[in-house]
């Protein structure tokens, strides 16, 4: 069984981007490289820095948690990030 991860990136313009992946390190590199498969959102906001990661047991759980995090306001996202530091 493959673990999935939900992650939050801090972009150069101080915005936050949330995504999912099975390989967070590779995914962050893709975001910073700027070529597809990096996200359109991060392409103009590089460099990005990984600030939060949590595990999920499968893709479905990861996608559900990603939606939950994306629904949070910025202050709640920052509180989530601070809670793990």
C-alpha cells in the first residue's frame, strides 16, 4: 500500500499552495522547476518552500484532507503549519 501526502508550500509572494503527492520531494522540485507537471499557480510564484506535510492512507483520504485544508482561511492554515514546527 502506497502512502499519500498532503503538503503546503509557501510561495515567494508569501501565498500558500496545498497539494497531494506520493513523493513530496519530487513534487516540490517540479513546482520549483516550473515546467509541466508543476502547478500553474506556483509557476509565477517561485521559489516555493515546503512548510507542512501530513500522511494519508490513500489517495481518496489525501484528496479529502486537501479540500479541507484549502477551505481553511489563511490564519487557520498558518496555525496548522505552526502546530507542526
